[in-house]
């Protein structure tokens, strides 16, 4: 049963020639096992401490749009801000890297990446990392039309970063 998930396993077990009573017992046993294991699994979630203050997250994301010194200062004070995401409302989420990327701020974007920020397609496009953009679009061609923070298109990130090779590639990209 290698490579099967739990629902596949259940279908395999239930597909065998068992009586209705046997199938019912098996399902009941599986249910009890899952209910018994759930609290133990929940206890294995590590304590991550309190949430970051919302206003600190917003201040960091705003600073990362164009103020390198403020970005460094806030990150030195709270290193986990490097992964923080601000919700502007309406599904418009933005990280510091996202802000630096749509503003074409290479210096801040590169700084955040050296501090452990998670590279994304929009940052790669802005930074001119054509190999990353090509690999991502080869795997997921629909991402050519993806929208970043504030609904800014992928190609706009490349243009803001002056990544002409990425711009040309995106302009010529053949959508499926």
C-alpha cells in the first residue's frame, strides 16, 4: 500500500469482501483510533509564543517598500518579521519582500532574502532571476498572469526592477 493516503487505504479495506457488520466495526475502530490520536497530535504542536503585534507588522511591511534603515532596525528588533504578512483587506496580503518587489527596490529585497525571507515569483521577476521565472512557469504556466500584492501583475514587478530579459520572456510567453 505504499504511496496511498488514508482515504485510499480505507477504500481498499472496505472494498474487500467483508460483511456489512465487519465493515461497520472496521469503520468504528478507525474512527475511535483517530479520535484517540487527535489530542496527542495537537499536543505535539510547539508553543510559538504570542502573535506579532499587528501595528509592528504593518510598520515593517510599509518600511520595506522603500526605507532600508527602518527595515533593518525593525528586523533587528524582531527577526521573525522577515516572514510577517500584513492584510490590507479584501484578500490583499503583503510581506516586506512583496512590498520591496513591487516597488522595484532591489536593495531591500536582496537584504530580506539574505535574512531568510522566502523567495517568491514576484521577487524573482523583479530581481531579474529569469531561471527561476522560467522554471516556475514551466511547472505552472497559469502563474504568468498571477497578481501580487495590490493586484500588481507579475510583469509589472519585472518592469519596476528593470529586468528587461524577464519582461521580454513574459511578453512572449505562450499561455496554455
